[in-house]
């Protein structure tokens, strides 16, 4: 990756286990992008937040547009991108009202849909920006992950205390919620098994490495759901899973 540790902190303001999760999820999104899109594809990073994923993908040969609603973050992202001579377009727009003239080959929506009470409507609103046959890589928090189950069992606490999260996904609920949208679910899986006992960055990496094999016996215990969607013509039928 092209960004150094200081630049990453400047962009994200994250440390400890949070930066571990951020970097692992970003690595996953980069790997999925390389697998599903050819170099030179025009991609939109919807809800690009710090913009570091958009920069990494631009450096790999993709034509990136990063869209988010926080002007200060977009300004910092533009500053760091210019330092690395990366021609990423960073747009400050409300994600409920995004409009662009061109169609994208693909989109990334990482940790976006859970921030809306009607994520189906948000996805449908962005589909016109995508070419037919184009793909969307989505990540959302998984509400039946290992950590959530521990919190309910041992402490009787709801797993997610983030007031900005307005919709809660499980594997089944994700599939059911987007039924009827002109998409095909090419793949869906959980990622990043954690309990978040250690707060130190190194110990957090060890914890996640040790716990990762649990997905072999409990496939939906990961803290995130990851899906790759494909836009299909509305007349061809309903959404489905591979």
C-alpha cells in the first residue's frame, strides 16, 4: 500500500484495534476489486470516508471517484492524493442525492448501507450510476457475529451501540431486504472474526489471526458481511444468490 502510517492516521484518526480492522477490511476490498474489475475500470467509492481506499485503488490503475458528505475529510483526502500525484476525483455530496452524468463500471459501498433506515432505497438510488452488468462490492456490520453473541450471552447487552447505525443486517436479512432489486448476489460471506478483548494494535492482530479459522465451522460469525452484487436488467427477474 502506498500510504504510510502517518498519512493513514492523518486521514482516519484511528489507532489501536480500530486501525487493525480498518486495514484488514481495506485489504479485503482491494483483493475483491482486483478479482472482479480489470485495470482501468471506472469505479465509484460511495461513502469513501477518509479516501484512502480510493487512493490505493487509483495507484493500482483504476479510475476512482470518491464520494462522501464530509467536506473536511474530502479536503484532507484531496491533499494526500495530490502529494502522491494521484488523480482521484473526490466529490462532496449527500449520499441520498448523488447524481453524475457518466455510468461507472463498478461501485464500492463499504460500511455505508447500515447508516440509513431504508438501505434498499439507497441502493436503488445508486443503481442508475452503474452500467448493466456492473458490480457493487458491499460491506455492512453483521449483527450475529461472535462478539455480538458474547455480549448478549454474558452481559445481556445489545451488540451495536453506534447511534449512527439505523439498520441491522444478518446474512438472511441482507438477502431478503434486497429481494426485487435488479441485482444478482454473486457471493456473500462474513469476514473478520473478533472479540475485541485486546485494544493494543499488535495484540488485536494476533486475536483476529487466532480466531479466523472459526469461520470454517461457523461461517456467519464474522463481524462484517461482504457481498458482491451484479446489476441486471429489471425485466430479467428478481435478485438471487449464487
